[in-house]
C-alpha cells in the first residue's frame, strides 16, 4: 500500500459526516485524530459512523490502520 496521508486520505473519510454529526473531538483535525487514533480505530472497526450513515468499508478501515502503521503521515 502506498503512503496514506491525513490530508489526502483520512480527513476526507470523516469530513463527509462533519456537518450533521457531533463528535467528542474533531475528526478532520490532524492532532485530534492522531492523539485518539486507537479509539477512532476501535470505533470504525465497530461500525462507525452510526446510522443513518453506512459504516466505513473494510478498505477504509484498513487505510486508517495503514495510516497508523506508517507513523501518522500528514
């Protein structure tokens, strides 16, 4: 897998839900997501976002995991 970046790959995953959902942290801000990456990963593995939105795909979850494994590239 190529390098996964926050700006290009990760923020857009969550930005689509930003206008209509309230989060405990801003999932479109690098520092918030990096500091809470394990919790975010657990949530998306468990089916986040909640209905009425479809959960992230296995490929999207794998991309988030790759971003963590690659050391959180911006």
